[in-house]
């Protein structure tokens, strides 16, 4: 039984606790056992079911467009991701990408953009994607080469994107391309690109250790209406960072869900596995390891929900979100590794819960800013704060 005592922490309001309890019961019935080889079909089905059940309403902002509230509730998103990830990492992925892929539209879209796209995303009737990374531009966004050239009332896209989650199954892509207003990150803009637009092709589907829809995208003279520009030309870096500031904290929450599941599995194993006339839990080495695991989970949870609470209070959370992602993903990797070790040979048997978790956690330490990038962000913010305090 998962520990839910953290829901009593003062970061949460009664509505958050009710949301977590309701989703936990729903997920146990509807997503816990959904695994299989056809990942595209699984994701489409999960998006549809999450939408029909009303959970995707929390991934967008604006009640007028089908959202659960006027603004994106970071704590709600984090609780949903943690709960889904504990039951099924692919369900968490399906939810998260609906939010990340449409977050820029919520934050920077025009009224027409919001009315055209957000309700479809909230209902699960359209799948969204966030297309930022390129072969030579991942964490270094300023190295972006994909270009958008204004031609009358259209932009013409040329170039590639890669590591794009939901690539190949998405209906709507929020894409970032160089428009050249200034050097580096200041010359990037954000656009909405619909699947099926001439000149837009899925160049390659990418297989990874924890399968989910992933692709390389290619644009060859792809014409999109100038009205599909999100925000202003040259503001794409701002659009991307504002979106990631919301969802980076929720990556930490997803890692927490996986860590809690691993701890639950380890406790069950330790208290039932007989060896040398005792249970595994009777050995002090096991007790010490369980203590480390539980302490790490609670510490990461405090950082995660502090960042979520601060953002919901309107505070800047660049440093705090980076701390949460860093701590939660690294801790989850350690907790899951320890759980696999407790299971012995069974821990590496394909499709065992801890074996799945071992594969699923690894990418969270990389996407939306690798651990090393989070360290750079935290260090930079600390130095900025010190400089401001002594100025």
C-alpha cells in the first residue's frame, strides 16, 4: 500500500487531496495493467481514456477552453503525474505530453489558437507534441538550425527535429525554429504545426529502452500560416523556458511516483522473501537500505512540492524546479536500483514491475534538461542571487 501521508503536508489544499485520491482509484482500475508491444496504440488509447475521464482538463489552462481551472495548477499536474507514474509510466507519459505539447498554447497562444486546439487536447481528441530538440541542439537551444523564413503570409520551415516524444502519432506540434531576429537564442520563434502539412515528414521512428512514441521530424519547404506564430517573433526561447518551468517540476513528480512504486515493491519483497530461516527484512543491511530509500523519497518529495507550491503562488522557480528534478530523478534511479537488487534474479526478469521501472526511470534523468544541465542552472541562479544581494 503506497504511503499517502505526504498529502497532509501544507503544500496542498483539500481539492488536491481529493484529486489524488480519486485518480488513484481510477488508475488502479483503468491503467495499471496496460502494457503491450503496440506502444502507439497504447498511447492513443491512454490519451483517449484520460480525456474522457476528465484528467486531461488539468493539463491545460482556461476553463473557457476545457481546462479544469483558469491557470495551470502545478500541484495538480504533479499529483497526477506522480499517481499515474506509480501505476503505469506510459499513462504518465501520455498525460505529460498533452500538457507539455499544449503548454505554450495555454501560455502564449492567441484567442483563436486556444479555441482551435486546447479543447481538443483536453478531451483527448487531439494528441500534442513539443518539438524543441535537434541533432546538434538539445540542451544548447542556441545551436538550433531548423529555420522558418517569412514568405508573405506564410512561414517556410526547413530542417530537422529529433527525440520528439509523440512524434509520429501527434496531431499538433509546438515547434521551435530560427527566424533570425538576433543571434543565438534571441532569434528563435515558436509555431503551431499540424500533422499532415505538406513538407512535414516523419523521417524516422526511434526505439528506446522504455518504449514510447519517439521520432525524428523533417521539414522540407513546409509552409504554415504566419498566424500559427506563438507569441512574437524572436520570443521562442522565452516560450520554451516558460513552458518547461511548469513541466520540469512535474518530471520530478513522475520520478517520485516510480520511486514510491519501487519502495512498495521492495517492502513487499523484503517482508515475504524467506532466506536462512528469516525474512529478508530481518537483516540489518536490508533495514538500512530501506531507510535510505524512504528518506530519499521524502526529501525529493519535499523539494518537488515546494517548487510546485511556489509556482502556484506566482513565484519564479527556475532554481527550485531544477533542484526538484535533479533530486527526484537521481534519487528514483537509486531507489529503483536498490529494489532490483532486493529482488535478486527475479529483478531482471523482463516485465517484472521493478525491471520495467529500471528501464523507465533512466530517460527522466536526461529529458527536459539532463542532471548536469540542472546543476548548471542551480549554480547560475545561486551566483545571480549572490550578485544581486551584494550589488
